[in-house]
């Protein structure tokens, strides 16, 4: 921070001490800024790690859901397989019983031989009854043979279903095993990501503690610098700079960047507020200079240009801004009256306004700023005070 001091030796000492402290303060703020950038990077990394952990946990949840479904399918298949096997055992028992009955029937026919029909004829007096008995006997035999065939077909189907169920069960077991292995891998990955996230969180906490410590140091140092600045300001007020030179037309036609050190302030008077020094009430710094002057004194343009703003603005009163080209602008505030309008071309040294105290300023004078690409410049670095 550039402080122009034309004061007593005591003020010079205070300014030197203040300059050293300001340098230390800038270095401290640089460290804080670097730490804050590192903290922002770490928080970004933490967010990425948290997103990765979220993906892992979602994948584990999905794997658990799949395993649950696979378990349900496995239980259903095993239940169906048990039912098929129970039906097969029942069918086999029925088949064996039918086979036993047919075996006994065949045995009786074998033992009786061809005499069995004759026995039926001899034992019956009614031929029609005999015919009906023979027909019924043949029907029973054929029905039993058909039943056995159906039982064997059912057994074959049940056997096929059992083999299919066993195959499905085996395939399901293989899929389940792979799903369990995948869940284990995901769980390991989640544990690793948890460790990374915990490490990043510890680093962030450490950086935050360090930033808090540095900010406390910064506040203490800033209070010291502010105290030194107030001391310098008090000494400066006892030996204020005074400007006696005003702009003329000698700089017309020249590029503004070439006029550094050759310009004049817009009005004659004492400099009550200096660029970079604290304003009364504290909290903010001067971004320009305040020149105390009599109300009604002429305010002159420091160089040629074009008016880009000419109106009342809160805190600045009647304000005029001139664009000098090359992204350089000059600002003239607290005027009593504005003589030019937006779009007017201005010559160097031309009267553009009169001094006042508009905008609620308690003192009559002109607030003046220089800016390049929107950033304030120290006007005293551009003017030649006389």
C-alpha cells in the first residue's frame, strides 16, 4: 500500500512501522488465501470421494437386493423341487401298486390258463351276464394298462422337471456365489473409500484450524496496522498536502497511459483524504482522494475524453465519469452542479462541474478517483503537485 507522507519524523517512523506490518499482513493474508484455496480443493476432493462412496453404497444396496431376490428364487426352486420329488414318490408308489395288482391278475390268468373263460361260462347261467363280466374284465385290464402308461409318462415328466429344477438351482447357486463375491469386493472398496474420506476430513479439519489461527493473527495485525494508519492520518492532517495546479489543454491528443506523472488534480485545495488510508468511521479505505475546496470553484477535466456518466448517485452526489480511452476513467463526485452530459466530448482542462457537498458530504470539496479496467489507482502517482 503506497502512503505519501510529508509529515514529522514521528509520523515517518509510524509509517515505516506501519509499512512493515502491512507487508507482514499481506504475507499473512497470502498464506490464508493459499490455505483457503487448498481447503477448497480438499473439500472438492472430499465431495468427489463422498460421491464415490455413495456410488459404492448404492452398488452394495443393489447387490443385496439382487442377492435377496436370488435367495427368494432359490427357495422357490427348492420348494418346487421338493414338491416334484414328493409327487414322483407318490406316482412311483401308485405305479408299484398298480403293477402289483396287474401282476396278481396276470398270475391268476396264467395259473387258470384258457379254462378261466370256461369257468365263467360254467359258473354263470345267464350268457348275457357272462358277456358283461368278460367285457368288464377286459375294460379293467385295459384301464390298468392305460393308467400304468400314464403314470410312467407322469414320472418321465416329473423326472424332466426335477432335472430342470436341479439345473436351475445349480445355475442360481453359481450366480449367487458370484453376487456374494461382488458384494465382498464392493464392501472392500467401500471400506477403502471410507478411509480416504476420513483422511480427507482430517486434513480439512487441520486446515480449518490453521486458517482460524492465521485469521486471529491477521485480526491482531490488522488492528495494529489500523492503529498505525490512524496515527499516520493524524500526523498527515497536521501537515496536509495542498494542490495549486489545475489541468490545462497541454495534454490534449496524447494517450492517457503516457500522462502518468504529468497530470494535475481537477481543483485547487487541500488533500483531506488519501488513497489507501482509512476513511473516517473506519471499515473502508479511500479509493481516491478528497480535496477540500470552496463551494462553487470550477472542477476541470484532467485529460480529454468522453462523458459516460453524469447523474446523482447515492453516496457520491452529483457524479461525472469521463472515459479517457485505453480502459482509463476519471471520477468526479460531490459536485454542486454538472455542466456536461453523457456523450459529450471533453477537452483537457475544460470546466465540467463546480465544487459542492452533494451526496450528504459534510464538507465542501471534490472526491476524485482514477480507475484502469475498473480497478482504482492512486491519483497522486499520476499527478504533479505544485
